[in-house]
C-alpha cells in the first residue's frame, strides 16, 4: 500500500513539474512577442532573406511578365508620443469639370475598336422636281451629289507627373490632377472640333456655311434669321454655339425704354436656351459670331471615352515618380453640307 502511495505521489510531482515547465515556456514566448521589432535575433530573417524568399515564390510570374513588384514589410517604428498625432486633410484646390466645348452640341455614339469612318457627305443637288408637263411626258430629274469622306480618329491627350508619395498619401491630390487633366483634354477637344486638328482640317467652323446678315446687327436676331434660312433649305437647327463673352452680352442686355433685362428676371437662373435653340458655350467660337447647328447631320463617335491611367515612363521608377495620363479618342462626322452656319451680324 505504501509503495502505491509513493508511486502516485511521485507521479503527481512529475505532472506538477511538467506544468511549471510548460508555464515557463509560455511566459518566455509571450515575452518574446512583446519585444521591440528593432531587436535582432539570430533566428529572424534579414530583409534580404525576406526579399529572396518572396522573389522565389513569385519567380514564375517574373519569367512570364518580366516585371514584378514585391513588397517586403519591414519592422515598424517603436511607439512614441508622436504616433498619436492626427492629421486632417484640408483639401486640394482644382477647377471642376466643364460643360464648355462644341462636343456638347453633338450627338455622341460609342464606336469602340474603330480607327476610321468612311461615309458620304451630301454636297448639293442637280435638277429639281417639277410638275409633269403632260401625261406620259418625261419627269424632272433629281440627283444628289455626294463626296466620299474618310475620317480618321483623333486622340486628345495630356499627362502630369506626380511623386509616388503624393499619389499614395493624398487621394484628393490625385483627384485634382484627374480633374485638371479632364478639363485640359476637354478644352483641346473643343479647339480640334471647332477650328480643326490633325486629320480634321478646318474643323466644323471651316465646314460650316458662312453667312453675314444684311439686316440685323444684334447677334440674337441674326441667329433667328439664319434659322429661317436653314429651315427653307430643309434643315431643322436645334443648337447654337457661342463664346461665353457673347452669351454674357445676350443675357445682360437691357431695353432702351426701361432698364429691364431682355432675357428675363434679374435674379432668375441664367437661360440655357435662346428662342427654342439649345445654347452651348465654346471659347473657340470666334467672338461676335455664332455656329448654328442641325445636330441630326453631325455626330461624334467616341472610340475611347476619357480615361486616366497611372504608369511608369522612362526613368520614373528610379526617380520615385509616376506619370498620370488622361486621354480620349474620337471621330467627328459631318454628313450634309449646309447643316451648320457660321453667322456674323450686320456690321
């Protein structure tokens, strides 16, 4: 009996010692876990070893793409009082999106994967319909004339350089660059559409029929006169493009018999229409003139909508820079001569 008690006691003592040993080991593990990351141990992998290990895991990707980005997380800084600071972004200033530009007067249609468009432009008519002189007599011949037009796509683009820190630290700064690029591209597109660009010589202002009023000196009245002339020719003008300065002169014009604004209420919203025509503001339309448009005969094929891409270019990688590129690709069409008129009031 005494031998059994002795054996049980010895066994319990062994279990108790084993538990104390396990407890000591757990305590050591916990203490190592709370040690500062800056301490170096013989078992910890160095930064180079971590890189090599990460590269070996992604080696097959590098062989396929010849480019791979590896991020090795280094030890964090020790916690100090400065780590508790809070920085609030005060915002970044940038001009907003714009509704300016002749592109807003045109019907836009998606045309992905297109490099050029071939179409026939109506240029005139030969002959005219007439009353048949007698039963069985020859009828009047009518033949429209067309010119085959091949219009290639135009790419409008711009870029900006940013540091990688600015790109990652401030989303507002990146947004400001995006907005600035979109505005710059929109302005360049307005110039290309109005006065012409590579592959679109003269632009819509050059394709439009020039007309100088012989009767009306106010621009608004000259536009209305041209509406009647275009309607007589079989068109239905629905949009007019003017410069912001000319539109300002129109909306602030006052009567001579009184000081009332001709455009309406003094504190009312600025009008977006003029005598039934939708008004589009284009800084590229010559001051003192207006571009009257029947939008059914001209459209803008959008090959690639406005996109913003971020990538490395040249020595950007070694200089810690990125290139932010904004671009769009379009094809303008003009199907019928006479569908636009560039109007000048009487001198």
